[in-house]
């Protein structure tokens, strides 16, 4: 594994890029990897959740979308609506 340098400190680079890891993980779960559009939507959802609350909310909200079988675009709209109504987040 190659090392990157950040502020003078060596930081290990990832063993595999995100796209490859996601594709391999999807296969391990017996499902398809998300489309580029779905990845973009999920990243936007994670951003809304993290900025409206705490970073912890980002992955948990994405899990909730999957658990509910919700459409990512619908979930993003719901998250944006909720964030607009939460005091101090808009």
C-alpha cells in the first residue's frame, strides 16, 4: 500500500478505490452496485443528514432508505424537507 503525505505525515492510501470496493461489496451481498445517479443521490442525502444533525446521521439515514425500500430521490426530498423544518439547520 502506497503512502500519501498530508501535513508532513505519511497517510496510507486505500488498498482499493471506492467504486471497486462498492462493486465487490454489492456482489458479496448478492445485489447490484448503485448507479452513478443513485450514488450521487445517496451522497446528497448523506450530506443533508450530516449538515442538519451530526455526521453519524449520514450513514444511518442511508441505511434507513435501504431498510424502508425507499426510492433514494424520494428520501432525499424528505430529508431536505425535514432539514428545512429543523430549527438552526436551514
